[in-house]
C-alpha cells in the first residue's frame, strides 16, 4: 500500500451491501529558496529513493529549455538517475488533449513504470500538462515541479490541479493529482521579461486581495520601480502562503464551490477563451479582476476609494483593466461554461478592499455592462 493511502471496507449488514470509505492523504514539501537550483540534483535523488524510482522523465517547454535546461541537466547529473527529456511547445496553444497525448506517448516511449519520477520544468502550461499526464498515465505516477515563471511559482505549481483546454473552454479536461515535491527558486525569475513578470503579478494581486493586505501594500510600494527590482522572494513566499492557506480546507474542491480563489477567473477564463487564448492567462485574470471590481461598484458592494486602489495597482503594474468591446458579448455568453463548472451558479467573487472579498451567486447582463462602462470611464482619467 502506498504511503498515505488507507482503505476501509465495511459490510453494511442492514442493506446487505458494502459501505466503502477511502481516505487518501498527501504530504509534500514546497521548497522556496533563492539559489535552490544548485541543490536540485541531490534533492531529486533523495526524492527518487523515497518513491522507489530509478528513472526520470524531464518535461520542459521550449522557453524554459532555452534559459534553464543546460543548468538543470548539469545539476541532475547528481541524481544518478537515467533520464529522458521531453520538450513541449510554449504557450496556451500547447495545453490541449493533443499536448497531453504528446506526453503520454513520450512517457510510453521512455519505458515509464508506476514509479518513474516525472519532473516538470517551465511555466503554467508545463505545470498543468505534467500534472494531468502524471494523474492519468497508468492511473497515476509520481511527479515534481520546478516552475520557472512567476505565474507558475505562485499559482500553477501548487494545488495539484492539472488540466487541458478542450473545445475552446479553459481547463475542461483535467484531474487533481498532488506532486511529491515543488521546487521554487525565485532566482529563475531573473530571465523573465517585464511583460512576463507583469503577467504573473496578476495572480499575486489576486491572493493579496483575498487574504493578505500586507502583500497588497508591498505591491503598492513597488509602484514606480522596475519590476526586476521588486523583492521577489518575499513576494513569492507571501503569495504561496496565502494560496496554501486558502486551499487548506478543501484541496480537492469537494465541498463549497463558492471559492475565493476564483477571484478574477469568472470573467478571466471566458476572456482568455474567446480571444483564442491569445490573451495571456495573467492579463485575462487581471481584466477579470477589474470587471469584478466594477461589479462591486455597480452593486454597491465596493467603495470607490477601494476600487481606485485596486484599479490603480493593476494599471501601475502594466496590467489591463478592461476588455475589447467586440469581445464583451462573447465573454458574457461564455459565462455559461463557468456556471456549468460551478454546478449551475456563477459564484462571482467581488473584492471589497484588500483582504476582504464577498461572493455573489450571479449577476444580470446589465451589471456586467455597467461594470465595463465604469472601467471605461476610469481608464480615461
């Protein structure tokens, strides 16, 4: 029996059937340290020993490979594991069932067993695909993640959610499958352009608005500075702490679907989808967060001064606060997909002030239009 897995099978004497209770516990470390990459080889070796693995499959997107693969290859020599590297394309266009099939094929070709360790190196797409492939190949194999982008370090690499886009809908195919370890090295962010840093910052703003006003204030203090000069290790640690605290009560989303971590995603996912996934995830979340803020204003749930702080922070960090007019009707129509995922109710998370949010079951089209009109006015100041 795998460590952390217990099964209890009871006979129900009244009905003559069986009452089955399956309890599954996952425990793993999220390592956060600048310069961590230099110790990855030894850590992966120890991890492989714990899992009974003698092989490693490294999955990397081509962007991460250009910047980091030589250094990662060098340190992985210390693991002593036989390994194979699989490269996947960059960008959301790779996060499809075809992308999953590519990984399944590579895992099969590499002679993967139930104890082969998979290591995902890259951004959010690699994290999502690696998680989904590890969850489904042989009904579940161990994997670890080495995220290289800000968005991946603070969001995609933690939580055990893997997925692929399907039929134009975001993350419609996927599974929960927690990793055996996550290695977060903020030093890797030095290779990112300001655009990529800004994109990832949207997820930091999100968790700050939900649960950490001190982190929100830290981001406000960074306004006017070069993004590369921000205290990234402190920001990444704070964002991870906030997200893990929010995930803690229900890591498999089996209970209440009114989840605060959906802030920005009610409108962000549809916007990303109707753009043909040309709008990066972080920018879509920022726009979705701004629309939720506009809904708060339109419905009297948010004060103008708090909305000003939120919109100013997004704008000052080069994130969008609105959506192209021609896409707005399609974004509204695409909300039906979001409702299906949430069992028929939108569950829109509305920010009230940094550290305080509320959940609105649903909104009419008029509230959506009014929110965007307010954002159009605000953006022309």
